[in-house]
């Protein structure tokens, strides 16, 4: 294993609840709809604008807004979201992650962020994790979001490895599909049925260890 390609939201910290709260506020205020709870997981790994398109489909208002209005609403949601993530600290790092990063650093295995989030640099800074990563792929610079392979291919390239030499870690179905499509080895965190396409699935981030990643890589 020459590198580990990390998803951020749902792997390093739990931001899904903040995304959902921000989208719920926007949907209520601008579209007049209440989002059902299952939207929290349906938006995992999905880019900002694609998330808004799904919400507008749900509200059945897709044809009523110009691209400029859609961009304006996406910006507004991001404002609500940034207010929440500005309060993140080291205490918000998910269990098992500091130990895993230490194990990988001790073995000199580089780690890269392959997140759909344009807020990844701010989140990493607030968690105090920026220096643990060799690179953060800019999602604005890849042609297609997850489930397309682009962001994981770019992450492997950022450390001079081929995807086949890397393990990708993800909590979202779209992310597992993207890792497999890139030709890297997928480790899923979450529901075994939902993430069945991963090589190995563990229930929580506390179960992520170097041994698990290596086991997936050797499988
Ligand atoms: P932003 P990941 C994804 O991050 C989130 O899971 C998804 O809910 C969010 O819409 C997307 O980032 C874009 O985030 O609005 O901050 O650019 O799971 O790929 O780390
Ligand atoms: Mg995620």
C-alpha cells in the first residue's frame, strides 16, 4: 500500500448533520419545503450544486429557477454551513482517526484528501489535521464528482502513485463507486449492505486501523 485516499465528511469528522441543517434551512426559507430525515444520507458525497438539484427535484421546482438563482441559493446554504464548521475543533475528530494517521505516518505512507467539499481546507485546519496530509485535491479542478473516479485518480496522482497502489476510505455509496472506478481498493465505514461494493466494511471509524487497510489491499 503506497498511499491512503481519505474522504473527509463522515470519515474524519461528522459534518453530515451540519450539511443537513443548512440545506433544511434553505429549503424551508427559499423553497417552502421541509426535508425528510433521509435526505441527510442521500446527500453524502454529493457535490453542493448536485445536492441542491436533488432538493429542488424533491420540491418539484426544478424549472422555476435560473442558473444564477441556483448559484445564489447554493452560496446561501454554504454561508449557513460555514457558520457551523467554524466552531469545529480537535474534539470533533471521529474516534480512531488520530491513531490511524499516526500508524500511517510511522510507516511513511502518505495520506491525501479526496473530498467533494470545497470547505475541506477550513475543516482540516479547525480539526488541527492539515499537516497530516500530503495533499488536498481541489474538487473544483476535477471534471466529474463522485461517483465518477476523477477525485480519487487525482488524489493518487498527487502522491505519485497509481490508484491500484492505494486504498480509499469512504462512508458514502457514491464514494465507494468512485474508488472502485478509479481502480483503488475501497474500505467502507458504515452499513455493510449499503456499502457492499467495498473490499472491507467496518462499522465505525474506531475500527479503522493500518491492519484493516493492509488486509483490504492484500485481498
Ligand atoms: P461543500 P465528502 C461531501 O464531502 C459531503 O458529503 C456532501 O454532503 C457535500 O455536499 C459535499 O461534500 C460538498 O461540500 O458544500 O462543503 O463543498 O463526503 O466527499 O468529504
Ligand atoms: Mg463522506
